[in-house]
């Protein structure tokens, strides 16, 4: 009886355990976050630890380029609150709360992915579902990013929900999910909503009034109410949190699209998503996704809006992989369909060569994922530097003697409020301080990207990932690391013990 229950449990949740275990592995091995995640990470910290004391919130001092919504951070914080309460009660370091909020976010995203996966099983069969899971597991970016609090990831949950409704032929559910994602988390989801809505309109699965933001007799009443509630919710919550009347995603849309200010953070050519971002993120699924459309005609209506989204987004000069991460699940579906067909025909004629190619692609994807993970592990030198300082630094009873200044580079590469220890440690992220002025500010320690600073001694350095190196022996790819963050101590602290020093 027990074996039967275990078998039933694994049948129902085995795939979820596999994907969830990989995502959790990434969380525990690489807990730190980058600058792109900083707003939501700091927001979740402040919601959990400062609660209604808004004057202590990080975003008021460091607002960022454009305001972002608190809705996602609030939902994740509510889910993680029981765990973080226990962590606080046990007086454990706040880094454990960072694990909790990231795992909570991953649970939400993978729950939405599960809904999409179940619709894949119902529409395309168990074998396609199996290959969908395998392709997702041997890719790096989807499971690595699903626990990272980016606006794109909050939107990804709703996009996966929309995909599931789409396969279910619940078209209004799909459109409403994308509308919510657009209004709250990422205004650029409009570039996916528009081609999908147009396709459904042309084939007669919906009506034009569905996309109207003005109530009409023919539009579904629920859709109209939903739009009003969602817009009002984000404006209410975020206006309170930001202390001014605003709709965050409208300001983001204005900044990126109307003012085209996003290009100030770098540009890429039009083809970059097709020649760099998608090949790196999809790996084996990239060629298979193209093959899938030719093998199974049912995929074409699903792929047209997806590729239209990427093409439309390619016109924006500033490009990042996270901007189009929402297309990966649907492209994995196309790839899984091709892999399933190849597997079924593996003993027939030329299909044998395709089957051998499939196995080679899967093994290559796994190898590249391992290499990418190793690089990512070494890509948060600021977080590792502060962790090591906490372990090695001498904590004095006088707060002024344990005052740490964190420069912008360190803050952008792993340091967040979850990394900070309680009193007597104090921290400053004040920007714009000239290197020559740091010694006049009575900082005990500095986390800085510069090796030499007047008035301070370099105590130790933390290496970070620099580049890949091709080798002639095994393994064929290795990582090149170099010092990225230098930890300096004032003269009094530097002379209290023997430090490693910086070569």
C-alpha cells in the first residue's frame, strides 16, 4: 500500500520535485543578488523587518532610475513571513531570510509552470511533457532565474498562467493574465499581449472589446472589473509606498519607450536575441524549437505570437536576456514536441542520426549548464566579501568601530540588506564619496573595487568571474577569475591582527 502511495505521489509531483530541487540548489549555492534585483530584494527585507515604518525603507534613500511596484514583493513577503518570523525568533542571520523569500518566489513561479505543464500533458501527451521537463532541467537560466526577484520573473508567473489557459482554450483567461502582468509588473508584456490578442481576434476566438479599457456592452464584465481593480490596486499600494501619486509601470513605459532612456545602459544589434540570448538560454531546445514547428502543425498558432514578441522587442536598442525570458517555456514546448517525435522514430532510417543528435544536444546542454553555473557562482564578489568580513572582522562594542562602507560596485554585485548583521555592525552605501575622503569619515572597513585607498590597508581581496578560457586538455572550458572586491581596514583595525593582505 505504501509503495502504491509513493508511486502515485511521484506520478503527481515527481517533475515538480525535480525542477524544484534544481531551483533550490541554485538558491542555496548562489543566494546573493545583482543590481537588477535590488529594488525587490530590499523591498522584501523592509516589508519583513521594518513593516509599517516606511521612513526606514531603502527605496526612499535609493529610489533607482524608475519606480517599481511593491505588489510582487508584498505577496512573496506574506508567503515567506512564517519562515522569517522563526528565523528572527531564533536570532539567526538575516541571510536565512533571503533564502526564504527566494524559495517562496520560486514556489510561485514553478506552481504556474506546473499549470502550464499539465496543459501540455493534456494536449500533447505524457511524452512531450517528459521532454519539456528534461529540456527545462538541463537549461540554466529558467531555473536559476525563477527564484530571483526581478519584475520580469514576477511577470513570468502570470505569463506561464496565460500559456496554460491558452492551451486549455480559455482565451479570456490567457488574455486577462497577460493584462494583469502588463498593468502591474512589466509594461512590455503588451508586446506579447498584442500579437496574441490579434491572432485570437482574427480566428474568432475573442472580440475586439476584450482589449478596450472602457466598459462596453459586449466586453466580458469580469475583464473590465479586473482591469479597474488591478490598476487601482497598484496605484493605491505604490502611491502609499512611494509617497506620491503614481502608476509605476506607466512611468517605466514612458522612460523606456517614449524617452528611450534605457539605451543609456548599453545597446545590442537587432539580431542579438536570436543569435546570442536565445541560443544561450535554450541550448538544445533552440534548434529543436525550430524543428518542432515543422513536425507538428498544431504549434504554429502558438509560435507566431512568441516570435512576434521577440521581433518587436528586438527594436528596442537596450537588450537583456531577462526581458524575453517569458518566451522560454513556450519554445521548450516546441522543442519537446520535436524531441518526442525523434524519440518515437529513433529506429527508422535517417531518424537514427537525429536521435543521436538529440542525445548529443542534451548532454551538451547539461555540460554548458554546469559551466554557466560555475561562472555564476563566482559572479557575486560583493556578497562573498561581506560574508567573509563578518567571519574575520573583529566586532567591537563601540558601534563606530565596526562601520562598513559599501561602494556601488560591491552593492551591485551581491550585497543587500539581507547580508547585513545586527548591531554593533553598521553599514553605509553613501554614494559620491571621493576615495581621498573615505579616511575622513571614520569607516572601520571598506568594501571597494579599488585596491589602494589612502588611509586604509587592504586586508584581503575576493575574486570574481572574469571570462571563459578554452583549453586543449580536459575540461575544455575553464574559468578565469581575478580580484574584484577589496576589503580595506583603517590603520587601527589593520594592526590588531595578521590579515592576508592583497597581492
